[in-house]
């Protein structure tokens, strides 16, 4: 997600400081951005000159202090509240008075994340969809303390990247994942209860509901650890049993079968063609 946000920001003409937990991870992110831009060049969606100019705008930043010099800092870490809070705490000593802070969280309270900073009025949610270069939507989530100038700046930034924005209130999982992830969880329950196989469930939803990707395939694409994290946020935040994570989802995450990124989830991706694991 971080590489994708850097990708579209650089193509939008912005100077980007790209930070990660190590130099190796920074290089991996830059390689991802370069590879995805090259794919756009190959499809005649982008010129080689524009790609070269955009990649030159993305500068590795190995320290938190370097990142904090930006006008806008967008956190795109794993969907773990404590990890995100630690990142924002680490930024505080180096922030300028006018720096805006944003989280790309897909489910966690913006109001709660903002409490660990010294500027809740300049804190906002900018939830890009994955894959960032392709998906058109950015959800904008105002915390209870977010002021109007911060909202307007965040909205204008997202739109300057060619994105469409949708405003969401600061409730668990916002709009997209409040609707989408429980559908994935329900598909896992349908598998867990033996109603259908992986292949039957995904085929049914692709051909019966005209979904471009079946829900189990989609869960693998999102990352089953992320699906579980979002379901836990919904279950804890809304106290409604309909958001209880499926035990089979929990088991897959415990096994490290997280989907496409780990090589196995509801499909096994280690061969030429994905094969259902159940």
C-alpha cells in the first residue's frame, strides 16, 4: 500500500519521501513502484519520460526524522493499532507545526489514533483502495477533532491524484470494509459449514452476482490476517455477533496461510495455477 501511495503521489507531481522499517524494505517498495509503472508504460497508459520523472521524485528516507519534514505524512503500516500509534509517537519530536498526519487504516478509529499525537485537529484518515494505482476511490475519514482546513487539504490532495473521494464517519471499518469484509467472512462461514467448496463459492459469486473476483479469492488478495484484523475491529467496536470472525479464518491465520502474499490461503499459489486448499 505504501508503494502504491508513493506511486500515485509521484505521478501526481509530488515529491515523496519513502520510509520503511529497513533499507531493504525501502528498496522493495521502490522496486514495486517501478515495476507497476513499467506495466503502465507497457500498456501505453504512461510514457517512459513520465515514469522516469515520477521515480526521480521518490526519495528513500531511512529515518523517521527525514519523513517528518514533509507537509503531509501518510502512515500505511500493517492493520495493527499499536504499531500505528508507535509510528505516530516516533514522528512527534520532529514534526513542524503545520505538518498534517494521515493514516491509511482500513478499519481503526481515526479519533483514537489521533490521541497519541499533539495535533488531533490536523489528523485524518486517507484510506486508499488496493491496488492503489488502479482503484479510483479514497475514503476520507474525519476524527472527532479533525478541523475543516485539514479535511479540505486531504480531499484536494486525493482528488489531485485523479481519485474520487467518499466521506465516511469515524465508525469501525468505515464504509467499504464495513460492507465488504463481512461478506468475505460469511463466505468463509459458508465453506466452514460445508455449504460449498472454495471453487463452488467463488464461482457462484462471480457468475451469480457478477463479482469480478470470488470472496475467498478476494480474501486471499486482501490478506487473511487483514481480514481477521478488520473483523475483530468490527466485533469489538460494535459488539454484534454478526461480526464474529469465522473460526476457520482464525485457523488459517494461525497457520500462517495468509493468502497470496504468503503463498497459501484458500488457494495454493506456489504452482503455475492457484489450486483450492479445501
